[in-house]
C-alpha cells in the first residue's frame, strides 16, 4: 500500500522537485561560489596585466621597427654602396680617408633623423671584402669575432633581404661581455650598370644596448611582487629584474609554459602560484611575459558562505508552504480527471459523458474543459472515418476515368502507387511494370536537373507546375507540363501529379520563334544599340581631343618660355660688350675734348684716339651684329611657332636659325650638337611646327637619352631624297630605348619620368606634327647602350591641312 501511495500521490514528487530546483542549487552555489569569485578576480587581473604587457610589446615593437627603418634607409644610400665597391677595389693601404669620413658622416646623419630611437651603441658597416666603417660612442673600434661576422654575412645573404637579429649574448664583440648587445644586421645591395643586376657590397650592423631596455622595463609597475621577462627569438633573456641573467636562456618554467601555447594561464614557480600573461612580436619571434603572484589578488569572501546558509533556510520554509497549497488546489482536481479517463477506457464510445467543470479559472479548469473537448472530438473522428471511406471510393473512380494522365507517388521513396489508363497509354508501360518502381528505375527522366527543379519548387510552394522532358518506354522523348501537389491518404504522404503531353505544341512554337527571330525586331534592336554605341564613342573622342589640345598648348607655351629665357641669356654677352666699348669711347672722347680746350693736343693722341675708335666700332658692329642675328632668328622662330603660317623657306637656313635658339638648352653642359645640313633645299611648308619638332627632339634627348651621362653628342643631318621629298635625321649616342618600349614611344602620355615632370606628350606631338601637319613620316631606330635615331621624311610642299587648328598645333 505504501508503494502504491507514493506512485500516485504527486505531492511528494513536487517536494522533491522543489528541493532539487531550489535548495540543491544553493548548495552547489555555496560550494562553487568561491571558485567563481576567484576566477573572476583572476580574469580581471589577467586582463589588466595583458593590456599592460601588450602596451610594452607595442613599445618594443616600435623600437625594433625604427631600427629596421634606420637599416633600410642606410642600406639604400647609393653613396655608401659606391664607397664600398670603390674600397673593395683598392688595397687596405690605399683606402681614401675622405671616403671613410663621408661614409661615417652619412651614417651619423641618418641616425640623427631617428631622435626617438634610443639605445643605439654603435653602427658597423663591413664591405664584401671585410673593410670596416665604424660609427660609435667611442673613437676606438671594438674587436670583432670574424667567424661570427662571416656566419652572419652568409645568413643574411640566404635570407629574403629582411633585417636579421643576432641573439643576446652572442660572441660578435668579445670585449662586450659586461655590456650585453642586441645586434641587427642587413645586406647592402648596389645596382651594377655593367651586369644590370643588384649585387651585395657589404653588411650593415646596428648594435643596441640592453641597458636602455633594462632601465625602461624596470619602471613598468605590474603590482606588488610582479615582474616582466623579455626574450628574443632564440629564447635568450633580453630583460629580467635580475640583470645578471640577461643573455642567458629563459627560465625553464617559462620555456615549458610557452610550449603549451597558452596566452594566459596559471604557473607554479618555486612553490608559489603565479598568473602569467604573454605578448608576442610575431614577425620577430620575441616574447614578453608578465608574472603576477596570485596570493595578493584574492579578497576575503566569508560573508558569501553566511548569505548562502540564510537562503537555504528561507527556501525550506517556502517549499513547505507551497506543497500545502499545491495539494489542496491541484492534486485533488487532477485525481478526478484521472478517474474520468479510466471511465472512458472502460465504457463504450457512445456512453462516454462530460466531466463537471470546476468553478476555478486556472489551468485545472482548462484541463477539464479540454478533456470534454477531447470526448467530443473522439465522437466526431468516428464519424469522419466513415465519410473518408466514401470519399476514397469517389476519388478512385475520378482518378481512373480522368481524360488526362494522372499518377500517385510515395513521397518517402518515390515509388509509384498508381497511374490511370491515360498515363499508361501515353508512356507505353503496363500497370505491372509501374507499380512499386521509381521513375529512376523506369528511366523516365531525360534531365535530372529538371527533377531537382521540380522538388525545389515543391519545397517552396507545396505545389509544382513545370515543363519537363520525359522518356516513354520506346525511348520517345515527350515534352510535358508536370503539375502536382502533396496529399495525405490513410496517414501516408503521397504526391499526385498530371503529365500533359505538349510536344507538338512546343515544336510548333519553336518553328514560329525561329522565324520571328529573323524579322525586323532584331534589326531594329541592333541598329539602336549601334547608334547608342556610336554616340558614346563620339562623346569620348571629343573629350579626348579637347584634353589633348589643352595639353599640347601647354607643351608649346613651356617650350616658347624656355626659348625666350635662353635667348635673353645669349643676348646678355654681346649687349654687355657693346656697353663696355661705348663707355670706353665716351671716356676717350671726353679726354680728347679736354686736351683741345687746354691747347696741349698732340698728334700721337689723335692717332691713338682714331685707333681706339676704329677698334671700338669694329667690336660694336660685331657684337651688335651677333645680337641682331640672334634676335632675327628668335623673331622668326617665335613668329613661326606662334602663327603656324605656311610659307616658303630654305630648310638649311631655317634649321640653323632654330638651332641658334636651342643652344642655351645645352650650352653649359657636356653635351654637344653637330649638324650636316644640305644647302639649297627649298620648302613651302610650316616652319613653326618644324621648329616645335626639333625642340621636342632636343629636349627628349637631354631629358632621357643622356640621363646620368657625363657627355654625349646629338647630330642633325638633312638631305634631298628626290624632287618632292627631303629627309631629316636626328640622332644621339645616349642610353637608347628598351625594345619593349619602342612600340609605345609615340603613344600619348607614355613616359618613363612619370611623377618627375614628364608629361608623356613630347614625342606624341612630334609624331602628330610630322604626320598630320607636315604630311610626312617618322621612323624610330634605337639600341640600348648605342643610341637613338629619328628618321623624318617630309614633302617639300605638303597638302594644305585645315585640321591644323583642330589638332591644337
């Protein structure tokens, strides 16, 4: 009887549940709260420690990056590479003292640029043959272990060019045992014009003192009893509170902890628990450890235990009160409902009666209401089952007698349940072949992607209507409209579908579509697209022409300005000489007039005066003649370039006038211009654009051909080819043009001086003037290291071009 009472009376179960959900969690909380609070405190402390260690890592990373930047800056100084190559080419006894001083000064100057970089003790630069350039705090050069240095050189050569770090405590400087150094080294490369390759010329060493890092990290406060440890990529100690272990391997406890891969974790050292935070400089492999003792972090938590005890007592009182109320208001009504279900099981369906609904308006009364509703639903279900049997009979009759192909398939496995006679006739199968098989087994689907599309459509809309291709038993392909939806019969999920053959309809539509595709709509569509494309191309072309015209005009104005400046400089000499002669004649004439008034005029004085006048006038005529010729040439060239007027001219005389105006461009350089101009070539053309062509060719040679050259020669020749054409050849012995650039030289905006003042329009203007304005052709021949030659063929009388102003030339 006791077991039966416990089984059916839920009040005791309720008490057990309340104990589990209230008192048991409190007990668990009492046991685990200490650990939770402890973990929270440690997490907060760990976050603060990690942030502080990360800040110090960022500072150290900044210092290392500045060392890297300093090394990269010094390594890219061309003068240092040249000095290294020159020093290696000489014997040690023949070293140039100026090279030593200039190299050391260059290194010191670059070091001074990094004012925020602290702790640099010295900088060494070794050439490839071991010649040394030393910059340091002391005048004497410290001794270097050559074996270690050579190993470093080989290691740097084998690397990808990045800055390398030698571990702390290395034996590079034997005399530096008392002062541990961090050494960074990098290979210095120099471009060889002979081999056209970069080759190593030496190795740069930057030595940093660990004392500065010791002073800095000693000031970092992680809390009482806490400290930091910094190690390099080889596991050597860079900083520790005990300066004696700097340069030694990191403590074994930290090394083992590092291998575990934890960034924050507890560590047991010397019978004490510590909280360790790690920050890593990943590209260098350096590690910063923050070590904090746990015993100073935990605060008293005794009040938490007292609070939990009080909560347990209050929970017990609440459980007793709740159990009493639950027994009175819930258990008794549920027992009555249980008796009602037993009566439903014992009595027949037509004798089942409703239970009385309690007066309360809670879940118990709702449960009785739903029980009564269940009784009504049970009676209705019996009635519906009878009606369902009748509807199934009607469905089967309609299914078989329908005039369209119909079928039923199990959704679970895709097997055919039934098909009507129309479907069998359309697909040429017998009913025995269909029932129990799937469409895969019958090979009905032509394209399985269409089946997948049908399934996707059913998932989205719970129905499908899709055009598919299916195969009859004979292999004939049918185009069908497949329609269907899921249904449920006898609790079994089925799919009912129809497959209406529209093969002939689609064939007819395809024939009509193929005819329509060849009619006027396609022509009109393509015509419209062509018109739109032409309009877009026209607008783009007009925009490019306008831009090009503005750039060409700017080039011409720049060239004319340079011409004016050069002529002004050239006029300064003859005009200055003329002023000097005139001043001398004025002074001598005044002296002669004074002698006449005083009556002491002599014959020798008059003869001397006449000699001075004769020589002075000769000088005046010669200098003023030179100025007159120069001004006349400038006026003609400037007028031609400004007006672009067509006129008759002698090719040799015009070119000589133009060359006079170009002399200031190279007069004070080591470059020279020679010419061989054939006389008697008469042209009726445009001398202004011709001058622009020569100006651009000379400018191009001075800018590109002789870059980094100490001397060079430009040569201009002309000759008469036949009765209607002349040839003008401009050449230089400069650097030449690489083969890959020859096809792009005359392209607009192509320049190897992008961002250095080059517009990329000089030779494009030459090409446009020669081919469009002067009506000629231009050919380019060039070989790297030999020079470049422009061969221009011009008609003596070109066809009149009204497009001149449109070109902006």
